[in-house]
C-alpha cells in the first residue's frame, strides 16, 4: 500500500467509525452508471454498452457493517446496435422475459489497497455466484458517497455462452460509478 493510498483508507475508516456514514443510502440513478465492456470480432473490436436503468440502496450500521443492493434492468442495455441489443435481451443471453434484472447484493466492505474490497453475490439470468471486487470510495459532498469500480466477469459463469462464430469474448468488464445519497 502506498503512502497516498493509506490516508484515503484511514479517512474512510474514520467516517465509518465516527458514525458519519451510519444510516440508509439510496442510489442516485441520474448520477450513476453501469457499463458493459467486452471485445468482439475475435477480440479486434471493443464493445461498449450502457444500462439505462439502475437502482440501489445500502445501509451502514453503527458497527460499520455495510449491506446493500444494486439492481440493473437487463433490458435497458444500449450498445448503439439494435440487432446486438435484441440478441442481448433475448433468451440466447440475458433472457429478460424470464430474468429482467441483474442484481448485486453487497454483504460487506473492507478496507483494501487503494480503497475497499466489496464482497457479495452477483445474480445474472437466475444464476447467483459470489463476487468480490476492489473499488474506490469518495465523499465529495456531505450526505453523498461515490463508489467506482471495474469488475471483471466471465459471462460463461452465468450461462451466457451464446456467441455466433465465437466472435465475442466471454471475458467482460463491468464498470460501475455509483453515487449514493443519504435517505
């Protein structure tokens, strides 16, 4: 851990320990974003998508325990390609008719190098798997907490293996910018 990272972790720990962050928090969807990044055409071209509907909430207890949920409407994916978006929403991939939401349930946050480690479970298309990732956390304004992360996910872990001619990578990155405000 660098000397620069230590003050950020210490400041976050102090906010949790002194009760500043204790309470209920709600995701501000207008200032939050969840992006999907991958490669297609046998890894030669980037693929970017944005989920247009994201909701969430969280709770920080006086003891510093953090829990919460981030929910993404799978059908709100927009890659700027109508045919691709239709395939992503279809039963071949997200199957939004039967599984309209992608959900991450947080069961804890611990200080880590450069920020925090978030632990929880990701549910995609009815499959739930444990998933931990590193994130940075900032408190830009009173009553506001921002979490930023890049989360590597192998879509095959969730049964999303469809890829015509095996053109699309199974390895994806979910980029999260989540702004929470106090309820």
